[in-house]
């Protein structure tokens, strides 16, 4: 089941980026609803554009590849089911963005949340998968720690 989720996330991420690149001009925006725009922004850095213009795409690609390998080892080493699920989401998203970076030398971000003068930097399907995986990992770790402390005190 996890391999199917992996394939679906990477495929959906690549498909959405393909359509955005085909049908939306770079740096343009289309209002979908009051707080959501569809955009085509090229992120040459990592999260929120960090290191954009500082590190080359190939150096970022190598660093991200190393991180994916480390997280993959963690995935195969753990017996914890919530860790496996969270890590498969993180790995899927990271690979989706790595593919984009390797092909286009940048990552296509296309979902842009905003309200008035407030906004969240544009993101994509891979970013959602990574964020969801990290969220599940944090909550699962907290719940596991809480359970261990409670069991120890009883």
C-alpha cells in the first residue's frame, strides 16, 4: 500500500507541475477563489526560496538526494507504522521536487494562499506531502512519548 501511495504522490505532483508549466505563464496568477490563486513560480532555492541564488541547482540536488537516502534508510530501519507512513510521504514529496529540480533546474510552485496583504509562499503537491509527513511524524512522536511517560508513571 505504501508503494502505491508513493507512486500516486510522485505522479500527481509531476502531472500538476506539467499542466501548470504548459498552461500558465511563468510569474502569472489566476484567482480561483477569494484566498487561492493558481500561479507559476519557479523556486530555485529550497523551502520558501532559502538559498535561492546562493547554491547551484546541482549542489542543492546532491544535498537533497543525500537527505532522501538518509530518510530512506530510516524508513527501512523502523518498525513503527506511523513513522513508515510519515516517511513515505516525506520521501515522495522530496523525490517529486528533486525530479522537478533535476529537469528544470528549479521547482514549480503553483498554489498561492493569500488574503488581503497576508499570504503564504506558493507551494505544490510535493510540499503538501512533505508537510503532512512531518506533521504526522511530530504528532506520532509526541503521542508515543506521552504514552511512554504515562506508562512509566503508573
